[in-house]
């Protein structure tokens, strides 16, 4: 289980990135990095550097995608879809990017609930 989530559609809409133009990029390099402070964890990040062309001009980009080490992933020279800013083609993003956002939100919510319970029990114990 990776606990990964894709980019938020709401965030893309708020930033205007949902209207960026699609393009095909080519993987320049792809490497795996495990999570820090984890022993024998198969979860981590795939770091991908890529290049793409817009109107005959060549651009490059990079992203870190959360996932599992043993999964089949992008390799050198693989084509894949990205989106770029039509007014600034040097800006791009990988729309299928996975993050740990949902996992972190759940951890934050659990921490908040525990903090509220501790405060409530403390006040009840004092009364």
C-alpha cells in the first residue's frame, strides 16, 4: 500500500494549470530514492528528468513521484504525457504525479483528534 494520491484537481483549477496544453515528453533519466529514516521500506520516490518540445524549442523538467520500488516505472527514452504553460512553455508538470498528501492529511487529523482528547481529559480531570 503506497498511500499515494494524485495532484488535486481543485488545486490545478485554482492555479490555472488545468488549462495548460498537453505535450509528449521523453524520459532523460529515472532513479529510485527510498524514504529517509525508514528501514527496509519499499516506498519512496522516483526522480524523473525529462525533455519536451514546443514550437521547435526544446525544454526540460523534473519531478519526484511517490511510489513503490518494485513497481514498473518510467525508463530512459520512454514517452509520457505532461502539461506545459502555453504562455511560458518552460513551465511544465506531470499530471499523473502521486504525492503523500492524503496520508499526511490523515496523520495530521489523527494528531489533532488526539490533542483535543488529551486537552478534554485534562480539563475533566481538573474538575
